[in-house]
C-alpha cells in the first residue's frame, strides 16, 4: 500500500463524511440547538415575568394591607364616636329624667305644703274657736260665728 494513496483515500472519506454531516446531520443538530436555546430563553423570560408578577403581587398585597388597616382604623374611630354619642345621649336622657323627677318631687312637696298649711289653718281656727268659747263662755250667734270663722281664715292666709 502506498502511503499517499492511503492519505488521499482518507482525505476523500473525510470530505465525504464532512459533506454528509453538513448536508444531513448538521441541520438536525442546529434545529435541536435552536429549539433548546428558544426553550431556555422562554424559561428565562417566564422566570423574569414570574419575578415581576411576584413583585407586583407583593406591592398589591402591601397596598391591600394598608387599605385594610386604614379601614379598620376608620371603623374603630366610628365605633368610638358612636360610643361617645350613645354615652352623651344617655347622659342627656338621664338629665331629662332627673329634671322631670325633681320637678315632680317639687310639685308633690308644694302640694304637701299647701295641704299642711290648709290643715294648720283649720286647726288654728278650731283652737281659736275653742279658746274663744272658753274665754267667753257664752253662746255666740251661729251666723256671727260663721262670719268670724271666715274672717279668721282670710286673715290666716
């Protein structure tokens, strides 16, 4: 065998191998590489979108929590305000009721005082008559007696 012919034959076989590889195998490998690159790029983009969505969700969550806290504070403030109003209304109602009771008690006292004065007048008139009878020891005209009693009652008032 000749070394040159062997090298020449190996060179031809190598060029045929390269031609077949470039013509038939390389496009299939290139498609697989491109598909892999595309899936990696899509995965990285999806990861970035997920990261962005996560950040947006965190911001929305923080905003929602802030709004919920604000609403809770407003609800507490309204409850405190309503509680104060209820207490003020109860105080007003109690004052009105107390004033009504005081007025009723004063009216009752005035009535009792008037009754006591009238009873006292009658007792004084009776005592005066009894005293006058004892002093005079004589009978007085009934009409004159009634006139004297009426006059005495008028003077006592």
